[in-house]
């Protein structure tokens, strides 16, 4: 996996609000955690690609001006961290763990407290 190539595809898909392109990078049994997921769905843990699609669809519905600007990309062993600014200027890091070329686990992490992550709207 090329970190820069993946990140470019990831941010392009998010900024186009193209969930099919975005989800093509995730395993069917992906697990994703986020305090924003807890606000939108009632659970901080999203299990499976269909549930992830539903969560992100709701997020895009509620945040129609969603846009990300990548600040930094950090590579590890089977792990990628994408640090970005969201449409409100909030800093976010997405921590992605890979199984081969696909993401099997992801975590949205935000500056701020768990009750109101910076830039999150619900």
C-alpha cells in the first residue's frame, strides 16, 4: 500500500462525497470507531461495510458542506494515520489498520472532549 496514493484517493472520495469510491478501500467486516458515530447512531462502534455506509451517509446528509484538507500522513506497520482539517477547521486523525490492501479497522480521533469533538455536528 502506498500511503500517499491511498490518502489522495481517500480525500478525493470524501471531498466528492463518493461513498462507493471511499468504501471500496474497506473490508466487508470492517470495524470503525468514532465519538461522532456515537452522536449520530447511538453507538461509537460501527461493524461491517453496510453499517459504515449508513453512518457515513447520515453524516453527509447532516454535513452537506463536508470537506477535508490533509495536513499529514503517517505510516506504520499495516497502519496509516491521516491527519486532516475538516470543514469547520477542526483537526482530526483517522487511524486505519490494513489487512492487505484493504482497511479492516478504523478509528476517528478528534481534538476536544468525547462529548463534543472539535468540528463534529450531530
